[in-house]
């Protein structure tokens, strides 16, 4: 079997400065051409992410809505994060779990995970995302090998958002029931990445950039990408993520793909955004990616405020979290000081489901089930 060129090798040949200049030099004519032929076209994605596209956002939104309904119908899939641990061996200045923060640390044991799952199941969820701080020794593969089968027994779809793993480690977890993995690059701009990641394995920009390749080689069903909008120029980060997505879709074409677009949120010891993103900017990015990839799943978390989540339902979003807690043990226990970041949408699951229904959409708690081999 021929060896694939890794995205990190392709990325080394990209010139972010040239891309940024081209991005900001985009014109209204470029945007109009992009609207006529947006699918799988990186030049079109550039134009749709540019400042020149701002007067066209209403047209982008209409096209995005039509494409989303064509592919996904009037369905919004609901999921919930289950935080396993806030123990972390990295120093990342935008995260409440960063190792230097003087907060209480917690790793859930089997009984505590069972208690969390019982509360989550009462909310009707059948899709759960396991989240943890990045700590290879205490919250590593051996721990995940115990947790994945326990959680998979009760949920049809199981995703993870943890530290990057080796290909064989991913294969082991897939065999145990893992369905999807979300991996945030945080920023695709190496100098900015180095500024915000100063200790721990997460300092290695290239290793993290290579992680979706390892997922593809392991045969995961779904690969999720994400950037933390606000660490640097969000337009450029989104464009570079588009390059990554295009490469993955072409190389590991059997997998499904999702993106998550969190904006930098307040947390313990956290930082202010370098380039703040407005609500209109978030709408622009969601619509641009929907036009770029009709089949792409787009997730929206409770980081965003109620009014914005309500209005984004028709515009390309396919997955939403609801009733979320960002602390280990946060569903079964009283609130503690273990949170990763502040949540903006604190509505209950039923309130979010009612909102989705009021928009003419159907909240979906169970999207699929693994078939017999």
C-alpha cells in the first residue's frame, strides 16, 4: 500500500502570510464567484471567509440553510460532554485545566462514571462525548480502555476529546466501541501556538497536526477538527482548517467529518482574545463551511449564548450540546470549582429541545446504531 503524504508535510509548504494577504485582498467579485461554485473549492472558501464577504452573509445564510436541509433534513442532533478528569500535564494559558492553575483536581472512577451516565441517560441522550485534560500517565490509554467499554454499554454513539494518541492506541479503542474523535489544533499558526503552549507534550505543534492522519489510518468512523477562535486571526485559522479538512476528506474518504467552532471563553487564569470574533463573524464561518462541504457536520456548544444558538439552528449547524457541565462529576454532584470554561447557555435539555422544535426542527437524541457484522 502506498504511503500517504501527511498533512504536516503539505502544511510545511503553505505560506500563511501569503494566504493572509490573499484572504484580505478578496473582492466582491471573488465572493460572487465563490457563491456560484463553493463546493470543495479552497479559493471559494477563502473568499467566503474574507471581509469582502460580509455584505453577502444573508445570501450565504440562505444557501447554507438550503444545503443543510437537503443533506440533514430538519434534524438537530443533541449530544452531551462527559468530563472524566481535569488533571492535565500541559501549560495552556487559555484553559481552566492548565497545570499551573490552583484548582481541585479530579479523575472519575468507575462508580462516579456510572453515576454521571445515569443522570445523562435520564436526559434522554444516546450520544456522549468523553472529555478529559491531557495526562498520559493517570488519564491515558489504560484508563480509556476501562472507560470506553463501560460507557459504550449505554450509549449508541461514543466520541472522545482527549490527548492525541498513537495509531495502534486509536485502533484498540475503536475495537472497544469508540466511534469518533474530536481534535482541536487550537490554532494553525505555529508562532501563536508556541506562545500559548509552554509546557507538556501539547507543545509539539507537528505531533498534534499529525493526529488526524493517525485517526484516518486507524479507521475511525468520524474525525472532528476544531480551532479556538480568537487565539489569533480567526479568518486565517478557519482557512487553514479548511485546507486540513480538504486533505483529510480526499485521503481518508471513508470517514465522516465534523468541525467545532468555539470562541475563546473566560476561564480561571484565562486570557483575552487576540482577535475577537463577533456574532456575525461566527455566522460567516458556519455558512462558509457549509457551502464548502455539504456533508460536513457542524457542532455548536453551550459556550455560545442562548439567543445566538437559537438563531443558528437553521444556518448549517447539525449538532448541539445541551445541559452541559464542564467539570468532572458535574452531573451527579453539586457544582464545584472544577470547570474548564464558563458556559453561556445554561438551559435544561428539555428547554433546548423545545427551542429546536419551535424553530421547526426535530431534536434527535439517537442518530444511528452499529449494525451486525
